[in-house]
C-alpha cells in the first residue's frame, strides 16, 4: 500500500463517505472511489461496507487501520524533516541528572537551548538513581561515574570541584574546635564517595549528624547550622548564607560524564543539546 493510498483509506475511514474524503483531500470524488476499489481488489476483500449512516470499516479494514495510522505518523514525521524548517528542532528531550546539577549547572544550558530552539522541551528527571538508557528511561544523562551499560556513547564533560561549607557560626566552630561540629555526609550505602572519606579523615573526632543521597538537602541542613558538608562548588557558592572553608583543605574533585544510547546519535534535538552543553560546560569548572 503506497502512502497516497494510505491517505485515501484513512480519509474515507474518518469521513465515512467518499465525497467528504475527497473534499478533505482536495481530490475528485471518482478518484477516491477508484483508489478504494483498487485497494479492495488488491486485498481481495472489501475494506468498507455501506450502511444507512455511510461507509464503515469491515473486519479486514479494521485490522489494518492501526497500521495505516502508524504509516501516516511516520510519513508525516518524514515530511516535516525533509520539507520543514531545518533549523527548527522540536520535541521532548528527557535529561537525567542529580538535582543540584540540574539546578545549578544545567539551568543556564536549558535557558540557552530555549533561546536557540524554543520548540525543544527539556524534561529533567532529577534523581540520584542511575536511569537505564537502554530502556529509554532518559535520552541523555549526566553522571559522576562512567557508564557501564552496553551501547552507550559517553565522554567526560568536565571536572567538578568541591568545597567544604558551613554557616558563619559553624565555620568559626570548625576552626576553633573541630570536634564540636557535626558532619553532613552523602549516604554511601550504595556507592563510594571520595568526599565522605576525605571529610571523616579531616574531622576524625566529629560526629556524623546527617546523611542524604541529595546534595541539595545536605546544603539546606548545612545552611540551618546542623554541621559542615562537602558540596559541589556551584551548589555551595550558589547557596546564600553558606561559606566555603578553604583553610582546612580541598576535597577531591569528580569527573562529570555525559552519555546517551548509540541509537539516538542522530536525534537532532539531542545533538543540539550536546553542542550547547559542550560549548558552555566543556571545560574544568571551579
């Protein structure tokens, strides 16, 4: 069945008459009749039957309706790509990252994407959980660990620098009596975090007072004077009321990796997002 025949078949199915289908397609009534007759002869069975309310699908016609609609969607998508504005990208782009990274690092990237490609809608999945790219749980993912799944295209995007933070009161306490301040740590039950080991080593006599898988939650607990925390510098520096404690050393850095499934390497909106991201973030960030 050619695309032109699919269009006529769908038009008749939706309109319920040859005349109305011809009007919607801007073709003649006899043309529609001839094409439907030819289709039925090729199929060797009727696709429509006449009723007092007009033409309705037979069982055979009903069985191919969903396939015809799928063909229509594919054909229309192809037409948009080939004849539309090549500079106008559109559609949902599902992006996975930690909440703090989306809020304090990717936010300017999303703004620039919106300026360049306003019809692309980023859908941010902010979670510490590593989503499965092979199952299309996300189109694009940013992580602090390399991807281990098969068929993933990945690269190191940038180096993320970390700092030790606290309020003015906790910073003063940490300098005077380190054992008196509490430690706010990443929950390391499911993964290894070098900054946790670094902080415990620097403050061996301090108590662990709070753990979380969310850096943003740690920052809020730190802001409320619960203790000191190692935070990514974009998050720590961007949280009003927190101070970086530079005199006590520098926490280890982490690499940020970006990856996507190889089947999506030709997705135009994904390529556009990668280009903007690389331009704005593809360097060491302090």
